[in-house]
C-alpha cells in the first residue's frame, strides 16, 4: 500500500510522506548541516594536496605506493575514524625505467611516447623500423598475414570527447589488444594514438595485455600532437622510420594493501555504506584526478558526517590498491568479504576526476526508491540532478561487486568532458583540480553517504 | 600645405585626398583583391605544415637547420620569387643531449625540467643536492655570500599573462642571469620556474648567459606544475632534495644562413619592404608558433601580392637564422647591408605566434603618415585597428636595424595572450595554430606590404 500510494501521489506529497518515514526533520537538518560544512571546507583539498605533493606518483609496488599505504592509515587516524585497517592484495608488479623515441625519416625529431602498462622492453639499444599506418584496430586486423614483418604498427584511432566519457571504451580496444594483433601480423613494436582528448604533447599510458602463444612486442602510445605529425607524414606520402627505446621490467607478483577506515554505525554497525577511490596511480603524473580526488573527497565526506553524528549504519571508506593494473585491490576486497556483501547498503566509488557531480543515480530494489528520492532531494541544492533510470554502474572498483552480487550501487555522475585531457598522463597534477568543484563533490558524497547510512529502511540491490 | 590641410581636415576628407595622391583607385582595388585572396587561401598553412612536419625542430647548427635552409630556398623558388639567395651568419653552436631530474626527498618523483640554452652539463652521473627556494631573482641576489654553497638554487617567479606579452620581460631576467647570481653565492646548479603562462608540464627553454670569472653551473627551467609542487613542499616545511642530470655540448662557432626571397619592384627595385620571421627554432617543439608561423605567413603574403602585380618597390622576405641563440642572423643581415639600409621603405617581422593581428602601428617620419593611414584603412576590414602612437618596435630581428638607423619600422600587433603557453616548449606544434587566424595574419601582412611597396611616397623613418 505504501508503494502504491507513493507512485500515485505527486512529488511534494511523496517527499513529505516518505520524509516522515525515512528521515526525521532532525535528520534532514543534520544532512543540511553536513552539506553546508562540506561545501565550505577545504579538508578534501588538504588531503589531496598532501597525497599528491608529499607522495606524488603511486605505481603499485613502488616505494611511493608503500608510503601511500602508510599515509592513508595515518590520515584516517588523524581524522578520527573509529577503525583503520589494511587488507593485502597481490598484483603483477611492473615498472617503467626508460622510454624515448624519435622519428628518423624524413627528418629526425623527438616523438613524445610512453610505454603502455605491462609492455615488454625493446632491446637495450632500441629498435629502428618503418612504420605502417592504420586508422583503426579493425584495419590492422584486416591487414594481410605477415604484412607487418619487421615493422612498427601504428593505429591513429581518435577518441571522442563526451561528458560521460563514452569515447573511452571504443578507443581503449586498441590499447587492450593492439600489440597482440600487430604481433600476429609480424610487427616488432606497436604504437597507438593516445586514448586521450588532449591536444598537448602528453602520451597516455594504461593497461595493455598479451596473449599466450603470440610474441610479446613493446606496446606504446604517442601523444596526440605526435600522432597528428605521423598522420601528416603518411598523408604526404613519406616513408616514416621511427627509433624506439623502451625499458621496463616484469617483477612478478607484488603485494599492496587496500586501506580502510570506518566510522561505526550506532544501530546496525555491521551494515555499511561503502565509498572510496583507488589509492594507486600511474607513474607519470601525481594521480591528482586519477584518483587522488576520489580518495580525498570520500575520506573528507566521511569526516564531515562524523563531525555531526554517527549514523545508524557504518560509513566505510575503502581506498583500493592496484586498480590501474587490473582492479587487484577490488578483487581482493570483494573476495575477502564475499560472505558479508549483504552488509553493504550502498556502494559508490569516485574515480572520474574532480569536475562537478551533475547527476545522482541508483541501482537498487524498488522498495529502496523512496530513500533514494529523499537523498536526491538533499542533493538538489548542490545542482545534482536525480537520474531516475536506476541503472547506475558505479566506479571500476565496484565491477567485482556487481559481478558477484546484486549490490545496491550508486553513481554520483561527474562531468567527464575534460577528464581525458589529463587521465593517465604526466599532466595529471594537483593544479588540474578546481578547489570549488572538489568541495561540491565532497558535499555530494557526504549527503549521499550520510542518508544511505541513516535511513530507516536498509537499502538493498535489485 | 599638404600636411597642414591633412591635419585640419576630417578623417574622410584626409582619406579621399591622400587616396588620390598615394594610391589610385586601381591600386586600392588591387589591394582588396590581394586581401581577399589571402583571407581565403590556405597557402600559409601549407607552408607552415610542410616546415613543421617534414623538418620539425630547427636548432641552429643541426642537420634539421641545414634542411630548413634548403627547404626555404626550394619554397621561395616554387612560389616564383624573382630572386632567392642565402647569406651566412655565425653563432655559438650549442646542443642538448639529455636532461632528467627527480625530486628525491621527501619522496621520489620525476621533475619535468629542461636545460636553458647555453647551459653547461652536470657531471655524467648527475648531481644531487638540497634546493634553496626564492620567490624572485632579487631575493636570491640578496641572500648571504656563500649561503648556496653546494646547493641548487630555485627561483619561483611567476610570469603574468597579457595580450602584449608584457610579463615576459620581468620574468626573463631570472633566465638571463639567474645562473650567474646563483653561482656567485656558491650554488652548484640553478633551476627556475618556466618563463611561461602554461599550466601544463612543459618546461620552457630559452637563452641564458654566463659571466667571465663566475663558475658556469647547469641552468634549467622546471615546468610550472613542477614549480608549484616544489613551492608546496617548501611551504609545508620539507627539506627538498633534487637529482639532476643535464648533458649538453658547446660546439664552438657554427654557421647557418639567412634565406632571402624577393619579388623585384617595377619602378624602384633597389628599394624594398622587408618582412619575414626567423627560420630557426628551439629543439623541443617543432617551432610552429615560434616562428614557423612568421616564416609561412610572410612568404605567403608576398606570393599573394605577386599573383596580382609587382609593386613599384621590391618585396623582400628575410628568414633570419639563429634568432633563438641571440639574433645572429639579424646581426649578420643588417651588418652586411649597412650601407644600403636606406633602401628599406618599411620593415616588419612576425615573431609572436599566430593569433589574430589586432593592431597596426608605424614608426615613421611625419610625411609618411598619410601613407600609413591609407594602409590602416585597408587593414580595417580585417579587424585590425590603427594604433596612432607611431612608436612601433617591430620583431626581435629588427633590433639590430633600430640600433643602427632610423628605419621605418612597423608592427602588426598580434594577440599574445596565449603565446607563452607554448613558446619555447615541446608543445609548440602545428595543432596550436588556428588556420583562420593564420589567414588573417597573412592577409594583414599582404595588405601592409603591398601598399608600403606601391605607395607614391617612399616611406622613411623618423
Ligand atoms: Zn582511476
Ligand atoms: Zn621567435
């Protein structure tokens, strides 16, 4: 009956009715207080500044990664979290030592390029070979057998810019499997246009893969202006020769740690809202947008809540390890906690930079929607729209959760229009984060988290 | 009487009067034809694309510099210039081989940095030392004797953004003499914030100098986000240690060539309008904005004029050599032609990127002002305003001309607001040039050059 009434009634009527049920006026007042505190606080900025400045890049397995794990525990403790602990995660430990490249013919000029994650090295002295140009991965796949023998394959696929980053998926295919497909045709190295919307000379790194039985060849991405340069040389009919030196190392299995901080719930402490980001970053930049911002703003959001109250359920901030190398921290977390995933009443990861949150979306059972609508109402003052589709997919570290359970997943959609100008490049540094936008993100996470943790109804997944 | 009448009369009356005197209706019609052709042509873009793509960086003395000299002669000939020739210029030949740097404490992270032109090398194994922070060059100069012994000095002076680039002068002081002042206090290396308005991780190179009797120490500039990072570390009270490896070489005296193309005048061929840019560039980028654009648009402007007619006087395009290392081509040119500088009826260099020309300014004798006003009238349709101050300074390669004579100098002022985002960095590449804006520049140069060459009155300097 309650549900029928809700769907028939007008918005204002629903709100006030559910309001009375899910949240007391005092609770709503507390939410407003937290929202106000978060939007005016520089706490998330301070945390982000500390992480990106005093530690910097955090490639899993490096000394800086270890420092980041120490740093995160110390931060959680300093912020007064009730519980702080770590949980191990293993991952394939890979390192970049050197990368350099030049166009040799028709004239010598440096090529801004980076090894893709997992790439093997060239011989110590590098390699020099003619380049074969393709517009797309499919074009390369369609090339004749053996046609790339002794050559360097280059794919110039151009990523589209979009608010939701929908250009990334199509572009990333060439990063995932380009080196394999090139090697199948006999190529001795692989270059691709960066999976990036930037028009600056920063090459974009990111995970890449080999396939058993196919020769592992060095896999690289060139900065977009350099990809343009190569494309122009081909257009003008030049034979293009490139020299390439990549030195990396596969160090076998490494171990890092998910770092977890929790404010305990007062009524159902075993139930919890899971928010967080990933603590690791690629080695090129300082991981400010990816994903220092997610780390900082979820830590700060939880702290702002605790300044006002401990909600009914726990607020757990999980800083995942080794996301960039393949969600290794997330896999370990959800494996370790597989028996108690029902305790997760809401899960959201911030891992899409630090531009404004423009939309709020759930992925929950129908009887949880009244709570969701109440949360949406309290997000509205932050210019966050309620997206009613109820098909939220959450951040990458929630993929293992979605794969194993029907968990209640939430998305606080960020504007990703410019995200891929910086993502996975040396240019992902603190100055790219707008302090005002970071505050808005923090406030949105604080409101969502507090309400999901403090609602009368336990939110459950579909 | 003519002059008195002009100054008393209203603008429209001046214009029509002078019009009748300086340019026939047919000439004005020809100017319009050239303007129209230039604004609709992609010739300057084609030239710029060829130079920056097929040759790329053009550091004086390199193989690419030689190729550029060949390229320029071939281009001039292909464009149908009546005369094409080269004139030698010597310069101090310097090369950059390697540069790398990291922050070591409080945590290791790469530092994006570049050697300043003329910098000496570090030892092969690099140097590692504590960094001492200064906000300004004056602050460093005021530091106690011996206070930098064994240290690396760092100046964080921040360049201002301005349409006329007026932030460059104050900022460049630390590039010119920072290493000398640091060495005087005992420093073993010098780092400065880039003379740049960029917020990307590109370090800005450029000329630097040593002083006899003062130890030559490696001189470098760090990218602005890296300078911010250093500044934050100092602000937070950290002891900052940096590792630095710079490998360069002083190769003694080198020789390059000014490349000159001329369309001969029909009536006074010995008199000429001098336009041009510099053919060399720094080695980091492809010298698209600095100064491929100036080269391309002045070559194209002359060609567009010649498509319509040969003016009374010659149009000479001078592509100066080795500007970046100290105006060596310009010094050689004006020295070589010192007896005939009176033949220059107007001189303008384009060396400030490729953003729109917003203002036109002369530096001429009073009796040449009627011609100038006529030119300004024909520039107005290109949204170029007439700046009446008559104090134009022209481009850097005209400095030796101004120093030796009262030459008639012109400035086609470009919007330089964003110029220092790219100038002297690896990011100075073709994609930073807007083809529409390049056309507007080309048209402005074509109009100015044609009219100065075809006026009844010979323009002379003050
Ligand atoms: Zn991420
Ligand atoms: Zn220049």
